C-alpha cells in the first residue's frame, strides 16, 4: 500500500463566508480481485464515509477543488476508477465492472454503508451501486446524469498522440454501454432506496435536462437542483456546488437545507 500526503486547495478560498485553508490528502492503493485501485483519502477516520466517483477520462484529484468543504464531517475516499489515474489498466472495462470494483473496495476497507457522489460516468457507477446494493448507500448525489436511454452512436477517435491519464480503451467500452444502456438500468431506478440529490447543469450542458428530470422522477426519495454551469458543474461553479451538496451530505444537518441555484 502506498501512503503519502499532498495539500488540496479549497474551492472557496477567498469566498465570502468561508475560511481559506489547505487540507492534507493521503494517496493510497488497494489490491482488489482483478485490479489495483488508487484513491485519495481525506477527513477523520471513523467519521461517516463518503466515496467520490469521477467522470470518464478524469481521476480522483478531479474533486480536489471542492474536497475541503464538500464534506467536512465525512471520511472521504476519492477513487481512481479502473483504467484511470494511478489505478490498474486491466484491459476489461465497463461501468458494471467499476461498480463491482467499488463494492470490492468497500469490502476491503471494511466500509459497510457509505454516501456516494458521482459525476457523469461516475454517476452511472453510483446509481448502479445503489440499485444492486441498496443497503450499502445512504445518501447519493448524481451530477448531470440523464436517465439511461439509447442514443445515436458516434465513432470514437483514435488515441491521442500525447499521454493521457487513462486507458483509451475505457472510452470505447464505456461509450458503447452508454449509447446502448441495459434496459434494466432504467427499470431499476425505482429500487434505489438512498436519499438522492440530482445536480443538473442547466441549459448550457450537453446532457438533455428533461432526461435528468425523468431519472429523478423514477427515484423514490429524490430532488433536483439546477446550477447553470454546463456539464462540469463542480468545476465551473464550485462555490454554488458546495453550497448545495454539503448541506445534503451533512449527517447532522448542521449546514441547513439545500436550496436551488440558478
């Protein structure tokens, strides 16, 4: 297991009402069946656990801009999903395999029930986890993710000449699944028991916002908030994102209720 620390910069530094500070993040790896996963750990051991799942082509450090203030009362684990970042590149990819990796990760670390935040592809992994293992997910945040309907397929470009932080084969595998999703994914939205917050990116996002609303309608305990930021909500509007998501995740409701943002 690797273990070293680097600072993460809070999104709200200098923002009114938030104190500037730097937070230490520990980098670790864990060997799972079929893959080694890297992850970034922050917070107090023993606090309620939170798992962060990134989008296609991103990695765990994608969350660093919001990590210090997103869940100050949690023990946070930001994963490099298989084929991304410092995690293994086994050649076999798919959101279902990533879901199973998350379950194996929870088991390896002795985490029984966690809150989960997922963006884009990571959100698909998150709702598949909540469908397949409802007892393992307490609160669920899905960032700019539509209901899974078939969509027109488009060709995948060849791997870029410059190095990237992920295996290009992941793009082909995941895109094929999202272009033609398993119909069971949509049917099983009603089985999600986690209290769910859906964060929509608004009209500037490429994701059809009516499909986001439909997915939310299918999840029993779910509400939608919109931040007009496009698809990369937590990147483009980090302060507004934290202002909505942090209260939802707060296990004691210390930050007050979440509110809508324009």
